[in-house]
C-alpha cells in the first residue's frame, strides 16, 4: 500500500480531498450511505454462505445476471441477437437443473457435513 502514496501525489489526491471538503452535506451523506450499504451487503453475503452452501451462493450470483440482461433488452432497447438469447436460455436451464438437483438432495436427506468446531 505504500506505493499508493506516490501514485496519489502524482494523480492529485490532495486536490480531490480539497474538493470533497467543499461538497454539500447531501453528497457526503450519500457517499456515507454507499459505504454503510457495502458493509451491510458484505454481512448479508456472509450470512447467506452460513445458511446455504458455496455452490448455492455461486449459482444465485450467476443467475442474477439473467434478469439484468432481460431488463436491459426491455427497458433500454439493447440489441438482442440469437447468441445472447441462447445464452440466457442456457443459464435458465442450468438454474432449473441445479434447483432440481438440490431438491433431490433435500428429499434424500443429504446435508453437507457441519463445519469443524
């Protein structure tokens, strides 16, 4: 991290700090809220990993891109081509297969072993 000091000096970090001091209270509160939201999201992530498995968390992370892509097509008139739509369909099918596999494991009573104490 010490190498950041000369980089910051070359990039004018002191001017940025001076500019921040002149910002409105609303801007500073919004900036503070983004930091607080980041911490809360991190804690939610840790809680999710505690309650589920890493593979489930990873699958949810991958599947959340599908609604984002669909909203881009609907609301922002993003160009949709066959490759994009096939990719979305493959992602949806993968999510369905993963869900069915997890449900099958739950019905059979398989649970991941508890973490060591």
